[in-house]
């Protein structure tokens, strides 16, 4: 696949086709909805995958990802951040991420992963979502695919590009540093892939590991909430040490007093969603080992499903405590330092 046009040209071509669905999916009828006003909209190709790579279970189908671009003030093109949502729907926080970055001199592009898969959210059941290509692996595949395409355009070929994901997107922020994600993109889309210049994962699930894996030395910031009861910071402390011992470049920041989704546009509440806080596991050879009790499961999609069914619980605390921009200073400083230092900006 050769991409020679600019994103601006893509936007012109796609504008008429895409105007209707965007309005339907992203109404601005409430103060919690995604705000697409003043964002440039288009579609970009990717693919949705299920099963395990390099096994007969692995299958991918082509999809089109809706993307929404906020341009940096002054038209600077030296830095760009791709943004992923979590297991919930695209909402106001994601348009706020993009507009905040643009105000700070960094272009930002929100990816609508669920919409590309005919869904609004995970619905709280990650097994159902995974069967439709909705998980942190697929979010990472989308991000790496779109990055590869953008870097082939004159507009973005020289830009430093970062990644920002929350919750499920936070897990994807870890996954974009896993080499096998790049290998899948090369295999499925025949693209020349490149590394992100930095990655940030907000309240990510740091629970899946493999004894034979390694990591790219892409600067990665993990930001956890001290009181998060679905993606607890202790799991990301373990993940940070694990990754750094295997080639990674990871820093962990814990926000005092915060729980999950601390910057969501909804106030703190309990939700009846799947909770994977007890699901830390390591793949050893052909089995998954659940760390809480040492129980082993076959290293197959079915084994992974059974393990998650056994370890998952239901319900956790999420939402903001009155400050919808909690943590913005932390990740803005990190991305600015990695993407803008030494640029024309």
C-alpha cells in the first residue's frame, strides 16, 4: 500500500461521504458527548483481528477508522499525537485531549475504534468485544497502521508522533512497544512501519505478559490512580520493572487519591462493568499462568477466554472527583518534552 497524498487531500475526498455518520455518532447534545466541532474528519484504513497471531485462529478483516484532527495553533506540523479511547464510548474527554494538545502546539488525532467495528463501546463484557476485534491489541494495530500511513504523506513525514490512550487505549500504549504488533501490520497491510516517538497510557490494565517477549525502547509513560480498583497501580509497577528488564524505557507516575477514569466527563460512581484487576498472568511456553493462584490454562484463544472468565469480577469505581482535567499537566509535559524539544517549534 503506497500513500502519497496529504491528509488535507483525504479530508476533501471523504468530507461528503462521512458527514452524515459523524453527526449521528457524535452528537453534542450533552456536556459529556464527544465534541467534533472544529475537528477535521476523515476515514483511514486498518483491520480488525481476532484469535492469536501465527495460529489458525488468527483472522483479520479490513475496516475504515474514523479520525478527527485538531490542528496546532499557527499550523505547525512538527508534532502529532494519536489518541485512543477506552472500553467505553468516545466522549468529551477525547475531544478535550485533542483540543488541549493543539493549544499546546501539538496536532492531535482521535481514532474512533468502536465505530469502525460497528459498536459504540464494549458494553462492559470484554469477551464479546474481543470477538469483534475490540481490545488493546486491536487499538495498537490501528494506531501503528495509521502512523505508518501518515508518515508516507508529505504533511507528516517529518513530524514526531506520539500516542495517548486511556484504559483499553492505555493497554494499547504498552502494546505499541511490542514488536509483534509491528509484524502484524506489515503482514496484513504491507506497510513500512515506524516507531512512535513517545507513548502515554492512562489508567491502563498492566496484566498480560509473556516470558519470551521483548520491548522497543520507545519512551513510555504509564499514569495510574492511587485508588484505582480495576487497573491498580501495583500491576503497573510490576509491568514497569518487567518491561525495563526486557529493553523498554518505561516511567510510572501514580496520581494521589485518583480512581479509574479520573478525567471522564462523568462524576465518580460505581459501574457494572467487567473488572480484570485479579487477572495478571504470564504466558509460559504453551500455557497461561494466572499469577494470583498459579492455575494454568492452555495457550489458545479458548484458554485465554477461560482464564479471564475465572479471574474477572464485576464492578469498580470510575469517574472524576470534580476535576475533569486531572493529569493533563502530567502527560502534556511528558509529550511536549519528547515531541517538541529540538523541533522547529
